[in-house]
């Protein structure tokens, strides 16, 4: 199916089940074992960088859209707590040169990213199922949408701890939510989202601030739907 036929969220969601950790572990093991034979004490910067680049290539080639299309690459500063400088055969004070140990750290970090996507998916599916749809339900539809936005943001704050570029993931997650429930925010709602959900690194919104913003955006989305139905 072309990308236009499937929304970005469906592509991501469908790829979650295709993840094969055993295959990835095997590929990493095949590559890393000869590079770091037993008895290796430390790596030169050049060896380290060459290996890191090769591993990054392996991940890009063998993981689906949940990895390649989401910004959840290994070592991003918001998810998975993985850092190439301190995790990949460079632990402090003594580097751990076990190939198996270092592969496990990679797999654990990938699992943290996937856990967030699975939580979002469960939330999006419940929201889509329970969203009131009758014309007279506008007010409760607005409140349900606002709840949906708050939960999406909270799941992201919880998963990232508000670190570094967490807000770019929150922004993405909101668009994924609308994609998943098959709603297209109109111009006004999109403008409001960009203005009200403009956050910074290390700063997460207070619950009441988030709730107020979510209600304004939800009201704009529902109002826009009303206009569309009249025309």
C-alpha cells in the first residue's frame, strides 16, 4: 500500500508486530563478535565510531517504520536512556567489553521506545471506539477529545521524563492521535496546537495548563467539523 493509502500512524502501528528481536540479536552478534574478541580491553575512537555507524546502519535496514519514521533512533536523547558515548562499549569507569551485554543494552533501549508506541496505540484505539459521534453530542465529543489530547501528552511526558527534545515527540504523538481516530484538525485547530503546545526542553506543562490548552484545541476541532458538515 502506498503511504497515502495508509496514514503515518497505521504504518507505524502495523510495523510494531513485525519486530524480530532474535533476528536483530543474531545480526548484531555476527557483526560485533569478530570486532571485539574476548580479552579486548578497550577500543580506539576510530574502532568505536566505525562500529557504532555500522550498528546504526543495521538498525535502519532491519527495523520497520516504528523505528525509521518516528525519530526513535537508538541514542536519541529523549527515549531509551541510550547514549553511544557511555553505553556502547564505553561504560564508566570500566568499559564492559562483553558483546552480549552490549547487545542487551541496545535491545532494552529499543523496547522502551516500543513500549511508548504500544501505550499510545491502546489509547488511540480506545479513544476511537468511545468517541461520541452523534450531532447532538458536540459537547461531550469535545470533552472526550480534550481528554484524549491530555492522555497523549501525559504518556509522552511519562515516557521521556520531559528530557531534551521531548516536545517534538509530543507534537508527533498528537498528530498521530488525530490520524488514528481519522480526524483532520482544520487550519484554526492546527494553528492553536502549534501555539499552545510549544514547549521547551526540560519543561513540561502543569496539568491545569495542559487541560486548558487541550480543551481549546478540542473545541476548535469540533467547531471546524460543524462548519464542514454545514457546507
